[in-house]
C-alpha cells in the first residue's frame, strides 16, 4: 500500500526584524524530519517562508524610512539566506505578499462568508500591536499604569469597525476534535494549555482592521484589511494550490506536522482548525510547539545585546556541529539554554572523540591491514561478540530512530545513535583489531567489517542532522551515492570494495 504524502511546515517568519537562533531552530527541526522521511522513502513537501503584512510590519518599515514592500523584500531575503546557510531542504518559500497568496486568502474569506461564518460588527478591546492579537481583561497585567499582554507586549484600547469570525460557535467542535485526535497538539503540556483555554469559552474573533492598510483587502470592502493571522495561517494551503483542490500539490493536505514556537500555539491549534473546518477543510494532523532559548542563562533580547546570530556560529564552529548541537542539547518541546561551552563540549566529545575517532581509526586500520579494501562479511570469524554487537546494537537502530523522529523526539533519537557509537568504540577497545593482526587475521577482518557496517548505519541515519559531514563519511566508507537511503542498508557492499584514504570528519574547537 503506498504511503501518503508528507507535508511539513515551519511557521512563516515575521519580517519586522532579522532572523535569529529561534528561527533557525524551528526550521532545523522541520528540515531534519523532512530529510529523514525522504531517506525513508517518503514523498515530502517542506514549506517555509515569511509573514509580511500587518501593523507591526507597516510600523517597522516606517521606522526604517522604507516603503513596506521594499522593506519586506529586503528582510524576507535575509530569511532565504538563513535557509540556504543552514542547509535547509525546503521545497518552497512562500511570501504573504505574493499574488498567489492574496488569491488564496480571498478565496478562503469568500468560502467562510458563503458558509455563514463571518459577519460585520465593531470591536472594542485590548490589542497588542507587537503580537497582532486581542486579549481579554483577565489575561492582562498592569505595571506603572500600562497594561501588558501575557507575552509582555503593551496593549492599547481599540475601537473600530470589524468583521468577525464566529469562533464562539466552535468551542464544542474543537473539543470534540481534540478528543478524537489526541496527538493533534504536542507536547502534552501544550495540549493541556489549549484544552483549558477552549473549555473556558471562546469569543467571536475580530478578523479585519481599518486602522492601517498594509494587508490583504477584504473582498468587497477594501476599507478593511484581513487580520494578519487569518492571512498568515492561510499560507499553508496557498502553497498547495488552494482554492484549486485539483492542483497537483493538494494531495499533501492535511499537513503531517506544523512546527511552531510555543508563543503562537493558540493561533495554530484554535483559530486555524476552526477556520479550516468552517471552510469544509480538514485540519492538520499535528501541531508541535517547541520552547524558547535563553543565552547563557539570560533571556534573549535586543536591549541586552545577546541575540544569537546563527550565521556567526556557522562561521565559527561549522554548520553541521551547530545543527547537531541545537537538536541534541535540549528535548524538543522544552525551553533550553544556549551555551558556547556546551556546544564546544558536544563538538569535541560526542562528534570528534566519539564518532570522528571511531571512523578515523576503523578506516585507518582497514587501509593499513586490509590493503585499503573492504573485508569479507564476518561469518563465524566474528564470534559471539561480533554477532551480538551487530544484532543487538546496530540492527535495531533504524527502527528506534524512525519511531523517535516520527514523535519529534530529536534529542532522544541522537541519544540512541550516540549510545550505539559509544558501544562501537567499546567494541573496538575490547576486540583490539590492531593486536588481532598478529594472532587472528580472520577475526581482525571480521571486527573491521562489523565496524564498517556500524559506521555505514550511523552515517546513513545521521544524514538528516549533519548532511555535509555524513556525505563525506559515506564517501570514505565507499557507499555509492545511490545507496544512501534507509532501504539501501539491506544492500551489502561487496568484499574488496576499494576505500579512499581516510581523513578526519570533525575538527576540535578550542576550549575557551
């Protein structure tokens, strides 16, 4: 039976400022899952892009002395540049200022109108420009005479004409949907937050504004522009061809996972499924909300001057060590602290001393003792220890990692792989193939072939995390370019395959 197509998305990033480590983190998780699914034979569509409308962008453009379109063109390009430098494998990059997106937003609005889900009224309430969101009085705090949203953004009292979406009618339907789809919201702590919010009751949602003009005009009433979150969320279906449900890419809907930060969970798990169901469309299968990073224990902010630039880290440490660290250091879904010392420790310890050393000494021993050619399959020469190493440590690894990545447990997947790498290094130490050369050539060859087999598995399943470095390792292992997916692990390399001279795959970083 053919597997269904897999659609994975990042949030579209707001272009009021340049990209930082948080943007890189969300997209990296999406990229790793997309790469793994492709490696596993899946048909994947991976979307990222930029959110370019709204009052906050209009103000940022004014502050920069630029036309909003010129401003968004410039800042959006910086997000494209980040995707390129981080090695992301996205299939599309969407901008909400594109004509295709405005057409999709218009079609979605008209569908909601046709289904009786939108009406005209006026809105009075507390609005945070920074969040592009309204908040109830019970959600606010006050300090020095100024009211603040839960996010810390200042709010102001707003009264203006507005179109409304009948969100209040969807509370029971959403709760029924959550119950029928218990894995829709992850991690579980976030699910509990959403359930509590919806159970407390939902108010109809203001979905248009008249106090600014930088947005998608409301069909038939251009004095209004669409609420930025209705506009932004629609990007996920725009990219698949909406409203044309016969478009080739529409087969990817509903999305497998929307990856988002926890600050935009409500929009993706309450507003978005309600909009979709109200427009007779199925919601996504899963929304995963990850945590926030601090920097050496401090909250990251421009005022503190401690914003983490991922491009500078790539220049200093290399791309793949950074990719590895970001998903290894913190359980995905939790808050985490970025520490240079922790990054250096992971690079020097697990990557260089663990995997790099294993590869270097295994391949060097093959060069010196096997004429640079792949030894024969072990057979009985490997003994019970070799059979146990392969059968217990190596063979189950792909299934274990597949299950963990499917659950977005990236740190746990890397933990399982590096536990196996430690066991492989222990196997080398116990077997001492350099000594076996003098006493048992057959067993030496068997040990080296087992280690080569293990390295091939490690390099194959680590490709999504460290694509460039693992490509180099697979080259040194003599694995053809067309045999680097998971299914090809069942295709054994021939005895006598010539292997190139090994070279180190990681360089140690200087300890501060």
